[in-house]
C-alpha cells in the first residue's frame, strides 16, 4: 500500500473545517505528531479539537505533544479496542 499526502490532507481538512466553522467540535483520530501544526492553527481559529489516539505502551510520552492545545483527549487502550472489535 502506498501512502501519499494522507497526513497533509488530514491536516488541511481539519483546518478547513475549523476555518469554515463546520462543527462545534472537531475530532482528530491520530497518533501522528505531524498533525501538531494543524492542531495549533485550529487553536488560533478558536476551534475545539478533541484528540482520539491509540495508547503506545512503548512510548507513553510521545502523545503528550499532540494533546497540548486540544480541548480534550480520549485514549483507545487495549481494553477499549478489544471491546470495539467485539461489537463489529
């Protein structure tokens, strides 16, 4: 599978939604710290961004740089993911 410009496209759509005020709250599902600039710009636009991320037990500090500046976060740990998979 080739991944091209996916993170850029996600960041652009997040900022576009913030700028156009398409929602009261934007939900970003990612562990990619490349989204930090789009989160910062959304904050400048006064948009409420909630971060949903998957817990990384090997690098627990990694996600803190993404959480800063959001209006909340939700960690999808192993228990939550297992429960979701049972429901699908």
